[in-house]
């Protein structure tokens, strides 16, 4: 099985290099070249140190000490608990998805990005991974700004004072805030450059400090007596406003007053708060649930540690927040809660406890975000999702620390802190995280809906209902918080998806889209009942037999236009007997044929078979190709003649070194088939002296077999003369004509033009005219008549045909072609034979006469050249092949004589009723 840590495959899997060259370049002997992208970093962290500690610290962060009063003061206790319940409900659904994905296999470095990319593929994984990385970067900026805010609450000068008072020595202002944030961020950078193991050890001590600070907060209402405070802030008019606030201790009146909402002006941003803005700030406490998952590269057993540690941490923090919300709403009036974010220090039994707790929690959360973001960026660089721009981020130190990714992240966080205020970017952080959480739920939902047998997570407490509910909840809350940020983030996500799709990165991780498509296709194929087929909804489903694509590319492209959203299969028969071979030679060829399909830009399947003869192999393909209601109803063959085929690969730029499309600069496609190996796989075109692998009898036998099986048959001749799509990529058919000759020209006595085969010709020509490249082409139908008969019967035929075209909604012009001279040649050639055989001879009207005179065949060919020489494509009636195989060569000779020098011509024998005049 391919390594799940393998980088995206942009190399040549199939190469024409010799084995010595491959071994000499340090590549594996089987032709595979892959970058490991997986450094042997030590895994030393257990569940407690690697998951519980960083998750708890990230979820406490700044909200615990600096925004609890903000949430309860503006929203009230009831709405605050509602916000907490909604937030934890959303993250709980996401946690269930995280647990399911992380217990379904080995989790490598990259955390959430690794889970999403290995579940949804490189396009979704790369785009969501980058969005999640930006969310971590912005979150780090929020924590840094929260730390600066806490420092300035203690050491900052009063807004109305120009001199220092006691310990309040730090000047305040926008640029000072940015400066202090840069210094704090520098400290985080130094710790992260040393390595995650240093942070993980220090984080336990930080957790102890935060826990002691939290205990002091919980104990303080039992010890501290009621107090009154005077709070000053900069007024909007540049003056200083002084407010009075009260700490009442446990008081039922205070609790009652704090139950309802009281949204007012936020003194830090001078904007009026609302449910959405307060929820956005509060939700930043829930953005740490993936802190442990982001450390997956350093965990001893991530599949066990991530679900277990994350659930414990979330339950613990939820209980703490509920208790704290009830505590502050029962002891502090609304003014104290909304006008001083650091009020917990004022009411603490020993204020330095809270100060130290705030600093430790904020600094720890910032470092956790910086480390987690750098690991995501490092994983993106290793996987080569975005190519060269992120390539340096894959560099690591000897100990495995991605120091370049840390520097990248530090620089971006430094840009974020220019926002200056925590509340300004809290909404953006929340939207980014909700989008990432929705992506995790989507990944789990996709795996569940795909019903893949290998999706067997050991964590069973989830279902597709929880995943779907998680996605809906995340998306709804995104737009509730900030519709502008939400819309912009989704637009950015879609742009990244398009960029990655255009780059077409190919990986060995597996694609959930393929599993989902398989699941849905199987379901709908079972619903596609062949017993419910109706002529109104008929469409051509074509099996095109290809001997060598080098000489058949124009025909392949033409049939792709003719299929009208129907099934299109390229069939090929390799001669051989499996008993005489060591292994099946067919399977390795599919990659080359599928690469050919990609190069030509056609929507076709490929079906190959091994058979002792081409005829027997074609029978196999006609019987087994397709599935259910999607099986070929039309067989298309190239014409059997003695002309030397041309090599299309030498004409189309797609098969030259400077190829178009998604190929890389060296001409390799996404699945590793380069141009040299593609051209080497398909043999050169047949020369004049090369023996043919197909006899005339066998060729005609294939046509007879298809007709016996009830398949329509088309023979294509001179399609190498058809202009390639590369020559006129935007052509719509203007100035071109499509000619249809619905009469069996080899049997003039049949006379009619409304039999099943004739109607099939009309339908196929009409379908071609509906194709975008032929929609402006003129459709002409030729009606051959004997004008010298004098009975004016041809006028009746013309009127009948015109009426039929009107009923069939076919827009075409009718051309009357007198062919008295040609019919006379046919009768003159037939009279001697009829007199010889006597009156008992009856002409066979299902196949052309084996004794058709050369003069008649030349006359028919001349008639076609006279009227259709300038047509782009001609549709002719194909007579049934003779029942006697000894007449096969004569049958082919007659077809060759009639179509000689015509240009692109499709001989059609239709058996299916394909037209309908009813609604």
C-alpha cells in the first residue's frame, strides 16, 4: 500500500528510461519516484501532556480571565449559558467526527489538515488546511493581543494621565500595543524554535499556575467582602469618562439583574455589541479543541490520545466555564462586568494570582497556536500541495523541528497584531475555525456515506446525523456571527479549490470523491432498468474499436461529438492466449489508454481484452462492455482498405513536447505517463508491406456478428482528413455542411427512404448538428429520384420526406438528385444475369448484389462526388453484409468503390427505432 505520508505524485511513473538510468539516479527499480516527505521525528508525548494540557490551555486562553465578564455582562447569564451550550454543542459534534477519523488509522503530523486531506483528497485537504492554518495564525494574534491587554491593565498608564503612577509606567496607544505584541511574539518564537517538547513540558507547569489562579477566583467570593470601584476610560470625545461599579458578593438581586441581556457600547472598540459579536468573542474559547490533534506528529499513539484527551479536556473546560459564568453573574453588577475586562483581579483574594494566570494562559495559548500552525504549514509543504511557494517550510532541524515553518507563521502573526484590538479579529478567527470544523464534519460524513469497507473507526459514538448536524450548525453560526467574513472565507475557499483543481495534484492517499461516486453510480445503475427504455430517450451508446490510436484519433474525436451524452467506450483487442502467458498483459495498458483519453480530451471509457482473434475479442466486448442499462447499442469500426494510415501523433501539438493541457513542463500527466512513454507504448502505424492482423472475411464477420446481436453498425472512412480540434478549437461548424444520403445506393430498386435504417441516419446526423462544434453546420438530405419516369412519383416522395422532417423537428434542406443514368447502368448490368438464372431468381434486398457492375459503382461514386464533394461529413446507407463469407471481399470492394475519394464518410446500418413524433 502506498505510504499515506507520500507527497503528491508529480513524477513519471511510466518512463522510457533504462533500468540502469533509474538505478543510477537513485530511484526504485520499478520506475516509481517519490519523496518521502516523512522525517523520523521522535514521538514522545502521551495523552496528558500531548493532548489534554494543550487543549485545556488553548480553550481557557484569554476568555477565561479577560472575557468572561464581557460575555455575561453584555449577554446576561441566560444568553451567556445559551451561547456556551451552542458553542459546545457545535464543537462536540466536531469532536465526534475527529474521534471517528483519528481512530480509523494511523494519524501523522498535521493534525486536522492530515485528517481532512487523507479523507477528502488534496483539493479539499489543501484548501481547508490553508484556511485552518490562517485560523491558527489569527488565533495566535488574538492571544498575543489579549496578553498585551492584560499587561496594560496592570502596567499601562491611565488614559487621562501623561505621567507614570506607581507600577503604571507603560505608555498606551495603537503603536505601543503593536510594539508590546511584537515583543511578546518574539518570546513565543524563541520557545517554538527550540521545539515542541520544550513547550509541552513547560505547558504542564503553566496549567498548574492557571489552575491555582482559577481556584483563587472560585474561592474569592467566599472571602472578599463587597466593594465599589471607580473605572475610567477614554471617551469618544477624547475626554476621560469615570464610571462607578460594584462587587456585591453572592447576591440574589445581582443575579436577577444579570439574567437578561444588556448589550451596550464596548469600550475597547467603541461599537455596540450584539448576540453575534459577543458569541464571536466567546467562541474563541472553543477554538482549541484541535490543539491536541495538531500535535499528532509528536504523540506516541495519536489514534488513542486524540479522542480520549480531547473529550476529557472539553468536558473539564465546559464545567469550569459554567461555574464561572454563574459565579460572576451572582457577585458583580453589570457595570463592573462590561467596563473592566480584568475585573477578576480586582475581586481576587490575592490579585497577583489572576495576573499570573492571565499571562500564563495567554502566552501558552499563543505558543500552542504558533506551534500548531507551523505543523500544519510543514505538513502542507511536505505534501507539496501548493508547490514552490511553501517548499522551504518543509525544512527541519536535526531534531525534526520545522523551524522555517515557524518563521513563516511568526511573520504572518506579526501582520495580524497590526489589528491592534482583540475584538476586531475575534469574529474572523471564529469564522475560520467554524469553516475548518465544518470541513472535518464533512470529511467524516463523506466517509460514512461512502460506505467504504475500510472505514472502521474504533470510536463508534457518531453517525451521519451528527456529522450533518455539525456541518449545518457551523455554517449557520458563521453567517450569524458575520455574514461578510463568512462569505469572504467561502469565496477564498472556492478560489483555493479551483487553484488546486487546476494544478490537478495527484496523490496516493485515495479520493473520497471516487468512493462517493462509486456508491451513487452503483445505486443509480441499479435504478436504470433496461425494461423501461423508451425511444423518446434513446441516445447512441458507442463501442469504437481501435487497432492503433495513432491513426484513429480524428475518428475518436468525431465519435465523442456524436455520442450526445451517451456511453462512449474505446475498445481494443490484443491477440494472444492467456494460457500461454505468465500474467495478464492487459491490465498495465489501461494507464496508457486512459492517458490517451485525457490527451484527446474525450469523455470515453476504455475496455481492453485478450483474444485469439479480433472477431472473437469484439464479440466479447459487445457482450460484456457496460453495465446494466449502460451498454453499447452501436459498434463503430474504421474502414477496411489498403490505404496507408497516417500518424496523428505527429500532427497534434498535444503529442509534442510542448503539449497543452495539464501536463507538466516535461510532458508528464498527473498519473505519471510522459509523452515519450505514451508514444513508445503505441506502435508505429502500419506500413505498406506490413501484414494485417485482420482478414476481409473476419472484418465482414465482425459486422455480421454485431447485426446479429442487434447492434447498429457504423464504418468510418477518410476521417484522417477531418480537421483536428487543435486546429480550430473554437469552431462552431459555420460554413460546413453535413450531407445525408438515406437511400440504399447499391439497391436502387428499394426506392424508399423511410425505413428504420434511413431514419437512423437522419437521427445521427441531427445529433451531430446538436453538438457545439457542429451546431451552425448546414444539414442537407439528398433524395435520389428517377425524373424520366413521368409519373411525378418523386414529388410525392419529396413531400413525404419534408412532412417527416417536420414531425421529427429536424431542420434540413432537401436536395433532389436525378440519378436516371446511374439506375440505367444498374439495370443493364443486372439483365444478362437475370436471363441466365431464369424467372425463379429473386433479388436479395437485404444485402447488395454480388454482381453489381463496375460502371454502376463508379456512377454512384461520381454522383456522390458531384453533389457532396465539399461536405465536411457524409452519412451513407450501409447495406447488410452477405451471408456467404466468400463474398466478403467483393462486399468490401463495392463499399470501397462507392466511397472512393469522398472525404470523411460514415456508413451506417441502423437496426434500432430511434425517432418519435409523439410528445
